[in-house]
């Protein structure tokens, strides 16, 4: 799997949010997008998910411009902004309900995802009773559970204690080895440095730095 | 489908229940106010309460207010349910479901919830007061009313797709309500039931045809 962002720009109300960005993503790697708040990371991730159209340029998934065809990228899961779940259902029930949309997985896969994010003990607790960190972990679990080829995370470790964040980083490193593309955006350099193989640094919608680890 | 409907019902219960309860309460109070004024429970009072025979040329100001209020509630509920997925659970839903399926399930969910609210209204007003007047004609009229609400909601969603420059639901709701009063026929009593049914299905088909424009426009404006 290969994702190419070619000369992509995005205008909102006459303001350049993303300006002529070029990026490439390949399987078996974790990519970081780092930049301060307002640098354009979230907008770029939403364009990758197909939620926003590009003003200029194209985003290709294995050579196909899915945005142009107004479909969503295949086999992709994302955690962008605050994780949203039904407050009166338990963590497990929320994931089960989400899984019922495509019916690709069953109880075992859901429990495995909850194990990976260290939320198995709290799976039967209502989502409304979850702490911020637990909500974030459930958001990560919904990304992992259906074994997607592309995983996109926006500030995934917000509110998560360091020990668990390290465990989750290891989970993502293992996932990436399974022929997946993982893209993580964060404004915290440590999150990116401890995890990513390649890093793009954004500011004011342009790439100001790129490096490989 | 299960996800969308449960999600929407949860949203109404957790975020919009005051609006729904207020609407049911106000309609009930309005009905009893009319009974007091009229000193009877003529079937016309039922039509007045449910805004089934509203005409802005002939209606009094209170009836106009009630009509506007009723339509606003159903439009607001439709727009809230439509835009909430785009605002808060986009990555949960849209990476798992085809947009056309989402639109279909969403419209179905909006209509189910609107029907439940309407049925509550009918139970509150019709059952205690008009049991002896229940007839096939009345059932048809109530069914026409439900379809009329559905049609208004579908047209509103189409307009939202085409003119989605508004960042919040409220100003758009106000404009659409005003459009509804002065452009659409407002008397369900005089409408042809078959015509409403045909227009309703046509509006669904149209929404499925313009689904791409609908999604991009609404998503980016949110």
C-alpha cells in the first residue's frame, strides 16, 4: 500500500491552510506529523480520510484518487479529535456496535483490541464513567480492532499516562510491521521521536522539515 | 443501520430531550387553551393544534406561532441529527460505511424519531379527547401529516446540501422555516396524499443522486 500526497493545497474562506504539500507513505512504517496547534496537521489528516476535498493537488491510494471519486480510502481507520462514543453503553458495547456496521469482526477481535490498549478491566464500565485517558484508549481500540491497512491518529496519547503511552507505542510498532501504514500527528516531539520512522514537520500549512530516523 | 439509529436516539435523549418535552408540553397546553376558548372539542381544534389546516392568510397569530414552532422543531431535529455525525463521529462512521448507505439510514433514522415524537403528540391529544372520532379518514390525515413532515425534512436536507454555508444549525433553521411558510403548501388537510407520497420517494431518490455534493458541502461547512 502506498499513499501519495501530490502538490496538495487547501483553502478555507480564502485562507491557505495547507500549501503545496508533498508527502509519501508506505507500508511497514510509522509516519509522524509534527507541528504546533494550527499548523495544518488535522486538516491534512482529514483530507487523507476523505473528509475534506483538496483545493489543489491530489491524494492517491495505490495510484487511485479516492477524494476525486468522493469515496473514502479503503480499509482505513482513524482517531481524529475527541473520541465519540455512546455514553450509556459500556466500552465493549460501544466497540461491538461500531463493529456491527461492517460485521468484519466478532467478540474475540474486540476483546483483543481492548487488551492491547489495556482497557480490558474496564470494558464493562459505561463510557460516561471513563476518564479522559480511558476514552482515548477506547478511541485507539476502535482503530485497531478491525485490523485496517491504514491507521491515522491525531494526538492519540492525550491524557494517557506515560507508562500506558509507551505500551501503546509498542503496540503500534508491532502493528506497523504487519504491512500497515500508520500516520500520527502530534504537537509533542517526544511522541513522534519515540515512535516514528519518518517525520514531517509542518508550520503554517507547509512542510518545513522532513527526516528519517 | 443499528449503529446510526441507536446513536441518534441516544443523541435525542441526552442532548435534545428538553426540546422534545417542551414541544409536547406546549402543544398540549395550546390544545387545552383552544378548548377553553372554544368551549368544545370540535375536531377543528385538533387540526389547529397539530397545524393540519394552517393557512397564513387566515390563521390567527397564535396558530401561526404554533405552526412555525412545530415546523421548526422537526427541521431542527433533522438538521441536528444530520450534522452531529459530521461534527463528532466522522471517523467512526464514514470510514466504515458508504455515504449513500449513511444518507439512507440517516434519513430513515430522522423519520423514525420524528414519527415517535408525532405519535407521542397524537397519544397526548387524540387518545384522551377524540377516541370516539377515530376513523379511517382521521388515520389517513395523520399519516399524511407524518409524510408531510418527512417531505419537509428531506427538502431541507437537500437545501442544506446545496446552500451549506452556515456554520450553525440555528440560523439555517430560521431561514428554512420562513421558506417553508411562504413557499410550501401548509394545509395538510387539503393536500393530495398520493402526491405527498410520490414527492417523498422522489426526494429520497434525489438525495441519493446528489449524495456526493451533500456530503462534501455539509462536511466542509462544519
